[in-house]
C-alpha cells in the first residue's frame, strides 16, 4: 500500500483493491455495504461493521487501484426506500 497526498493535505492510503479490502476486514471487521459508479467511472464503496458501527469509504479506479478517502464511526444503517407500485396510487 502507498500513501498519496489528499486534497485536504492528509495522506490517503491507496493500493491494490484486494489488499485494501483484506485490510478493512482483518483490521476493522468491515465488509462491503454499498457501492456505485461516479461520473468518472470510478467505483465508490462503503465498507462497514454493523457491530462496531465503523465505516470506510473507498474509491476504486478502473485500473483497480483503491484509495481510502474517509472513515469514521457511528454509522447508521437505513432501510432502502421501496419504490412505489406503478399500478397503485401513491
């Protein structure tokens, strides 16, 4: 893993996706909770631990380099919104 300068001045931890994911699992017990693609084609992911309520946000490039961009505690788990039934009035 390598540290790269972040926009706010603190170093980011970056490395191969597999190494970052393994570190989050072994060190914090965090597992993938959600993910999506940003406008640049990067995968933005949240890893969290439901018992300790810790979380980590990562960004993974198409080249499979993953950087930890933020982390913390007090993660709140929310139920996904249920889409309205199109055949039923709201």
